[in-house]
């Protein structure tokens, strides 16, 4: 027998050996979790195999991924791809699971096996290996991470890094100074002739005489002029007499001592801490039957009412009695910032527009010297100086928006985004205690970053008002109120279209009775003011004259008896029953209080579609031209409509609300601490329209 010769292979394999494939698969992970870093942002510590806790009963909804600490934020990167359906406001600087270090209120480490818990500060030691990390945030979020599958040393190091970098030793160590320096030099190509314009920023910054000069001319303050006598930030001794001389009748000035009639900053801070604890309490239903009374006992709503009341009193003195008013405060610029802003908001419809409101904050808070650095406690050095004055002001603004929804160009989503921007240390608006401190720090900043002298500070350290730094053009349309009534808009009364324009001659003691559903544009049956020891303490259900009625009460009764001019004077209703909890801010991270396809977002969705459709029709009418001599009519436009329209929800979208809409839109409740399902709890049923406050036992077999 002859041996069989081996046959030559007819197929040649070009694939590498199997062993090589296995080796490469082991060495290279399936997905590399890398953070999205900004200019100048660096990773200081990270840890893998971290679980972000979402649900309470089980870990079914929890997320696995990498926890990262940078010099700017705490970032969590899920190992699974996120859902493509967008159900929240997309941020250009922060991811869905990112928290700025300045937004951290407390960093708490827990070892549940040993029953130990510790609040970490800067340069502190941690003697136990943490199994959990809980982040309490200043925007009311509570976020929990578990390290059960993580190396103990790695978990300890990342916790210490987060605690350390959230307590910067000095202001220039905040990430904004590094970020804006890099951003300035990398945008040199956008500059023209060595200088950069303020890039479409329409909001006046009031850091130059021209901004003040335009404001003086706009308000008609002809007796005032811009001068440079106080450019060295010295206190001017010429103020009371100057204000008296500027008055047309040379009348005396009314001085309001705010320290004697308003709560101090410590009281306001205490109230905010209490209401914050109630709104994030876990488990939520333990105190829900006492929840409304607990909110009232915090005194936060009372303080909101007190500031609105006092501001209305100052407004009456100016508008009703034609008296000049000076707000006095012993120290700092805190209470007067709130009152002066609210008074101008009530008097001047310009400040109810988006640009006008931003100029009001810039003028009365930033340039007036409100101590944002200390009140926000960005450096976490002195808790005694911390106080949410600006948050109180935004709540007061929301109360007026809630009562007069057509008088403001911006939305409550805008106010919430503005409050969140306080904790992003990239803008000059909320980082300094005064214009003097701002100027000194930015001069040193420019020298250290080799920025040429004479460069506009708003270019290399911009304010927050350039919203394109944070949001896309489409997301910014969520700031627009579709119900906003522009200047000179008409009002319907008794079936007739009339235009109301108040003048000082219209403020008489004559009372004209009108239906309750039409008075002042509100569907409220009790809107007149009566006396109870103070100017604006209570509303009277009828319009009968009171014998001892004061001129101020008569003035307000007269105002509330007439239909409202949304672009004129605006007076808030001040009974406790007229004030409400700002749910979008206080309860947006609480799924128990979240209403699926419900809340104000349903009205906003429908109104946006209607407004968008009206604007499309108006645009088409403007483009159409009828037949004329020697020409034929233009065809109706049929091309694609611009995507940069004014409304977030387009007329072409489905008429029914999308599935992702909730009462917390455009914010997401994802990632809170141990939250249960958002359906079926008594608080959610109450907020969803139940008239009676029910207990857990009563609702055992109840469905709405």
C-alpha cells in the first residue's frame, strides 16, 4: 500500500488564530466609559463597578457604571446606552448624571455593615471603607451610589476627592477661572481686529456708563445723569438731598428701614432648610398627612408673602402718593435687593419681558453688590452667611406669574433654570460679592491668563445671560411664555374688545363693580382689600365701602375692581390662600409628586402648538401678495418651515401630550434617593386633583 499524499487546501483562512481573538477580547473591554470634559477640566479620581441607586424596593432600575470626580463636577457614566427618547432639558455643559461641585451641600459616606456615617469636608480622613456615598445637592437632589462591588480603597479615594474638590480654598480655584481662560484663548479666531463683541448679548450688564444712560432715558428720570464720581467704589454722602431735589415737587423722601419690618437672612435660611427637608423627606408618605401643615410651619411661604406685601406698600407710596422711597438696610445688600426688584416688577412692564427681567437682576443684584459668593456659600467657609435671598426673590416672582400668567414673557422653567445656574461656577453673575471684588479678581485673572489690557470682561468671563453657553436654540424656546400679552394688547370685556392703558388720572376713589370672573383678569371671587391693622392683610368678599377705609386701601380696592392691563401696574393677591407652593422647583425630583401627562405642562403644550400655528399662518399671510396692475399673485409658500421657531412644541407635532411629559418637565426625576413609583401614593393623588387629603389606609382599595 502506498501512503496517501495530503491534499493541498483549496481555502486559505486570513483570520487570526482563535487564541489571538480571545486574548484581544480579554485585554480590551467591550465599552470604554470616558467622561465628556470641558476645556481645562481634568479627572482627579474615578472608580468602576459603581451602582447608582434609583429604586427603593429593588435594584431593578439601578444603573451600573463609572463614578468620576473632576475639578468641575461629579460625573456618573452608565455602562448601558441611554434611552434615545428625550424627556428632559439637554445641557451643553453637564450630562444627565453630572453634578457641579459647587452644587454639593453635603458629602456623606456610609458603611452599613458597621452602622457608621460621616459628613466629609476638605482634607478630612475617612477611617472606614464606605459602602455608600450620598450627595445632598443645593438644587434639592439627593443622589446615592453603592460600592459593594468596588474595591474599598478605590471607593474611599473617590469619596475623599469629591469632598476635597467641593471645598476650594480660594475663589480663583473655582473651575470657572480655568475654563474661561482656556475658552478665551481658543476662540481667538472669532475675534475681529483684536476685539470680541458681546456676541449677541442683548441684556445690558450695567458695567459701563452707556447702559445706565439708556436706562435713565427709558425710565424718564430726567433729573438724573451718569457720572464717574463713585468709580472708586466709595460711599457717596450726597444721596438723600439729591433724591429730594430730583423730585418734581421737591417732596420729602420716605425711608423704609427693612431690618425692622422684614425677616433677617438667618430666618430666611432656617425656613428654606426646613422646607427643603420636607420636600425631600424619605420615605415620603411617612409625614404626608401632615405635609401641608408642615410646609406652613416652615414659614417659607409666610416670608414670601411678607416680602410681596411690603413691596406692594412701597409701590403704593411711589405710584399712589407720588413719593420717592429709599430702602435702608444696616448691613450688606440683601433685603433691599428683593424689595427693590419686586417693586420695579410691579410698576414697570419692561421688567416682565425676558431681557428686561435679566437687566433687572443685573442692575439690582449683581451691580448693586449682593453678596452672591457668601450667600451661595460657594467656598463653604461660613455657613452663617449663607442665605437663599435670590431663591426667595424667584419664588416671589413665580407667585406673581402664577396669578397673572399672561403678564410675563418668561416661564417657570426659565426661573428654575436660572436658580440652577447659581451652582455652575462658569459665569460672573453669581460668583462675586460686589462689582469691586469682581473687577479686582478679573484684573488678576487677565494678567495670569495673558489677556490683553482693555479687553471687555464680559468677553473672557461672560455673564449667565448668554444662554447659548448652556442650551441649544430649541431648548431655549422653553423659556418663552405662549400666553404673554405684549405691550398695548387688547382686552375683551362684555363681548367688546377694549384697550386699557392706566394713567394717574384713572386712580380715583370711585368703585366700578364688574363680574368677579373678569376683575383684574382673574377667576377669583374675593379680590378686594380690607383693613386688619396693616395695608394688605386681607381681601373682602364684596365691594361695599368701609367707613374707616384709608386712601391706600381705597387705592387697591379701586385697582382690583377694574380689568387688568397686563402691561401696566401689577399688584399681587396676598391672602395666604392665594399663594401656592412652587411645585416645579421644590418637588421636581420627587416622583411621588410627579403627575404623568399632567400639571401646567399640558396647558403649555397645547398653547405652544396653537401659538406656533398662528405664527405660521401670519407668516404665510405676510408672504402672500394679492394681484396688482401688471403682476400676478405670488403662490402661497410651500417650502419647509424654519426649525428655529419660537415655541418648543410645534404645530405639526401630535395634538395629545407626548408620553415623556410630566409635571416636572423639562427636568427629570431620575436618580433621586430611594424613590418609589410615582403613582398611587396619597400625595400624588392629591396633587393630581383629589379634593380630600386621604391617608394610606383610606386609599388601600381606592383608585382615581
